[in-house]
C-alpha cells in the first residue's frame, strides 16, 4: 500500500524521534483522523519534553523538566523510550533500532540535530553542550555555585547560556571566532548593535578569538591567553542527525539534512521527514531551507499528518514563514522570514534603544523582520511576509506607524 493511499485501520506509522517534531506528528495524525497504529520512538529515557526551557528555567533550577502535556495512552500512541534509530531497510519496511527492528507501513524521520562539539574535548571534564535535559541538569550545579563559565560561540545558544549564567551570579566570558555575535544569522550592521548587550549584562565578549585547546579548568585561545573555566559550554551550531540513514537510499542535501520535497516526503516511498533533520524547498523564498527552530518543529508535523490522512491530491504544501525567538540579557528578540535575498534594509527605531526592529525588503516587498522588544511589529510583519506585501518605505521606517498601516 503506497503513501498515496488514504488512511486505513491496518496501516502503521512509526515516528523515529520524540522531540517536538516527533510528538507533534503523532498527535497531529490523531487530530486529523488517522485510525491506524502509531509508534513513537524516543532515544532518551525521559518522557518527551520541550527544549526551549532548557536554557532558561531548567538551567536555573526554576523547573525540573518541561514534559509535554500529552496523554499518549489516551491517544493510543505506542510510546517507546530509550529506543534509538540506527538504520533503515526500505525494501523490507524495517527501521533498525537499538531495541531491534521495527516494522512500518509509513515512517516519519524526526531525529532532530546533534550539537557540534569542539575537537579533542570529549574526555575533558567540565565541557558541556546544551541540547538535552540531561545536559541542562549536569550544567545546573555549576551555575548555582556561581563559578567561572566560558561560552564558546556567540550565537543564540551562547547568548542564552550567558544570560542564565549571569542571572545565577557567574563570571561569564563568551568567545566568538568571528567579529560579532550572531555572525551566521544576521548581517554585521545589525549584529553590531547587540555586542554591547554582553557588557551591559556584566559578561565579557571576546570576538576574533579562536579556541586552540581546552583543559580542565581553562580555555586557551589562539593569542595564548588562558581563560579560567569551571564550565565550558559549546554553542557553535548543530548538524542534522541523519548519519544513521547511510545506505538507505534516502537522499540527503549538502548540509546533511534529509532532502524532503514540498510535502516533506523523502526520496524513498512512504518515508517522510520533519523538524531539524529535514530541509524543504520554499517557493516563497526561492531556495531550500533548513530551519533549526521550535516553530518549524511545530508546523511541519501538521503538513505531514494532513498529507498522510488526505492524500497528496488534497494535502497541503509546506512553505512556512520561518519564525523564532530568543530571550537574552533582558530582551525578547524575535525573527520572521528569510532575509538572504533582500536588497534593502529599513530600521524602525533606535538600535541603541530598548526596542527596535529591522525590516528587509526585496523590490519593496517585506521578506524578513527582526524585532527587539516590539512583538507587535513581529506579529504584523509575519503576516505581511506571508502575504508577499509591498511596503511604503517612509511609513515603514517610522516606528510610530504600525507596520500594517505601511502597506502600499
């Protein structure tokens, strides 16, 4: 029975991965009316949980966990914990796992992403990443003791770890190899205004600084300087967790993500992919996107579920407006869209102030928006990006004018 046949009681969906994307896929299937069996496999021993609180409430000891409020039993979802996907045999319709092979009629790959680590640090005490609940629990006592913390990487995770560590009273140094924070996410003229946030929060930001080695209690930089470090938190990116698909016939993109199509189907029949491990072609932005953010893991599963239940003739295409947020140094930072092809940048407000936004336009049409302390700009801008709306530049640059009132 192929993926193009609508749901039937005899079909079994296996979801590999019990993070946000996997859990939401299982739940969305039931919400859409899937009547067949659903097996949800989680590599960790913990009940499925949300990840954003790990760098906030869990890390600071304000919460013990962030388990999803889902009654899997009542939804007739067979949740199996401590079961990791290790291989795929499509011809036999078998998913190989650490608990043995699992048969499927439909497989949804939702294995997420693995953090990039620093070479040579695997056996060094005091080196952490922040991806799982166990990671946050291991790091929490160091913060509670107010020790010296070095964060490697001034991206979103580095900023959030620095924020939590400063709140806990730690001495914090953030080491960034490029010349500015968020170098991979934002252009220099925007990110430059965020560098001062570190000093204002009492953290030290070192740019153009590369780590050459890490020893217990210290980080050594390429200029020979030595930073005291009771904890070294590595936040230099993540890669799709797709290595286990080698030899399966599932096509991977150059970045290692599953190269899903516009409905999140893979190159192998009846195998779908969703969340941090999957990229998809965006007609809206004219390129393939790999989005490592919470909202993508929430929205993509609904597309998969609808296509499985309704069939591809009626199921929707996946082409969202990417969205994410970050809480750092007392600021709520939000982003929507994709600004890589923009040809014009507009400021709304003073970037040295408490609240401001940046709009990216392409031929006058809003393509991306960054909002710092301006949630209304984000909400309105996200809708305008989705609609492909052109803006009056003069009105859009006036922070007193609502974005929706700047439409041409």
